[in-house]
């Protein structure tokens, strides 16, 4: 009788242990069984914002001014368009509690595309700034470099740059007229007059770069 009881107990223990051993030997769940929805979290690069495009285009203008690819007249024209774009955006925001609608953004992006093309064309046409080697030419180049730095840093707004380049363009025209009247040369009186004009513009560059108005 004792022998039968021992045999039954051994069989019961064996029956209990087999499922447990089998469960322990089952392979762990691999990462391939993880939800596939995780792959949908990968995002595409965002398009540049309106402000990012403004900054990029101002940098391109600044580079063109500094390299001489953009003349004072071309820069004045481009910054006039940038100023108009800024006013248009400001009006859009004022009509919608400081926000831009999807239609507003689409319209502004189209305008920025047009200005971007204008920047490229003006920088790659036959026109270029020519300063010369004399004192007058060196001052012109120095002042254009200061304007370029102000554009790039944001110290000069589009409107301020337009105003300054309008005056630089006026000096250039005056200088050309003087040279044409004197066989391609400047008289001492011409040089004094041009230097006085450059002094005025130089002070205006400084004042506009150090006022409270920023881009």
C-alpha cells in the first residue's frame, strides 16, 4: 500500500513540473512584436517660417552689398520691397489678433518667393558697385560695409536701409556728374563737396544702427 502511494505522489509531482519547465523555456517576446505605430513618430523637416525667410533674405542682401554685387540703387529697391512685405504682414496680424491665417501665410510666401528671385537676379546681373582706389571710393566701400553689417545684425530695418541706400545712390550720381564735367576727374572742390555728403551719411548710418528700432 505504501508503495502505491509513493508512485502516485511521484506521478503527480512530474505532471506538475512539466508545464512549469515548458513555460520557462519559452522564448521571450522580441521587439518585432512591438506596435508599428512607433515608426509614425518620425517627423519631416519643417518648412522655414515667415521670419526665418526674412532673416535669410536679409542675409543674402547684406552679402550682396558687402561683395559689391548689389549697387546702392538695387539695394534700395530690394529693401523697399521688403519694407512693403513687412507692412503687409503687420496689417494681416492686426486684423486677426496678432496671428496669420493659412491664406495670409500663403500670400506672404508667394511675395517672398518673388523677392527671392529679385535678389538672385540683381546679384547676378551685369551691374556691380565700383568704388575706385581714392579716398572717395574707399569711404564709399567702408560705408557700404557698415550698412551690410547693420542689415545682417538686424540693427538696420528694411526702411532704414532703403533710406540710407537712397542717399548713397544720390552721392554716386553726384560724383558721376562731377567726373563727366571734368574729363573723368574730381576737382578739389568736388572732393570737398562729396566728403561733406559722405560725412552726413556716415552719421546717419551710426544713428540708425544705434537707435531703438530693430528688425
